[in-house]
C-alpha cells in the first residue's frame, strides 16, 4: 500500500482509511433525520470520506481538522471546500456558533484517543446534533450499543442511550488503514431519539451515572455513598443493584430518589 501524501501523526491518533469502498459505505450510512442539511466531518485527513460527502447535494459539508498538513492538502485538492475548513480542535469548538440554529449531522473516522471526548461533546450539543456516523475502536462501538447487564456497558452507554438510538453497523479490519491499528474498528450510527428532556434533573443524572460506575463492582448503596445520602434513603431495592444492571429509565428513577434527598 503506497504511503499517503500526508504523513499520519501518532500523537494525533491518525490512521488514514485507504479503502474507497468502505469510505463510500460510511458516507452512505448517513440518514439525515429531521431535515438536517449541515454535515460536519471530524478529522478528514486527506479527504477519503470528504470526497463522497461533497458528491451529495442534499447537504452542505464542512470539516474540522487540527492537523495543519491535512488542512493544506484539503484546501489544495478540494478548493470548493476551502471556506468550510475549520483548522481547529473539534473539542474546543462551539457548534452553536459554527452552525447557528441549524440541526447537524456529524461524521468521521474518529481518532481512538479522543473518541470518548467526541461523544461527550455530542452529548453537550444533543439538541443540535441529530445524527452521528463514526468509525471508532470496535470495543468502544460495542460498549456504546450494549444493553444493560453487559460487563462493557458503562457511563457513555447510559448517557448516549438516554438521547440517541445506537446501531452497530459493521466491522472494519486493520489492514485497510495507513498505518494499520492494532485493533479492529467499527462504524456506529447514533440517531437522536424523541427525548427532548429526561424526567429528572439532567445535570444530576449525569453526576449519578458517573458516580454509579466509578466503582462498578459495588452495589449502588456503596457506590453512591460519596453523594452523602443517608442509609435510610438508600434502603430501597434499587440500591441493591450494580450500575451495569440499570437501564436509562432506572437511572432516571434513581436520580429522582437522590434528588429528593439532596433537596
């Protein structure tokens, strides 16, 4: 496999996809719900996904890329895209300023080392981000889509499933990347569900979920002790369970129980 024109940078977690068929399949996984007409690609690299995104007149494509070498390459090879190349760190961007009042779809071959942070940024912008199609480490993809009861079900599983329907689409082998990663990759699709707001204090919900999984082998009675709840407040059956056994609805119920005690 020929070396790419842009050098993949280890510190940025770059693994450039080199298979055009897989690239096209990823782009075709976009469904554009709720009249979405803006698509933001994270970390386009040399534009293997970008070239197919730009073919579709149903939406306008923008990209955000922190690697200046990639930015220069994209500007040279896709001149029509130049006004919509954001040479910056996605994690530091305000999507409301970039796309004021616009529903948004996000797509990308996400760097493994920041994929979780990307999803937390999606959560922070959940009213605007209606869809995400991302290629991530297979293990992380499985975790996001797992139902309660699995050992890999965790904080991001609960928080994302509260607001998004999550589909594991397909697995991608290491040899189609330059350089090949040491693990398999997978593509997932997140579609914003009908939940505009949870039936609880949402900030407390995030706090309770994170605290519950901080010591995931313990029962919730022990895991939630740092919240300062009384023994009497944690006498219910729900507190006999471990975090990985609870679905979103039960975490909402748990948050309301905690909220009643903190009030």
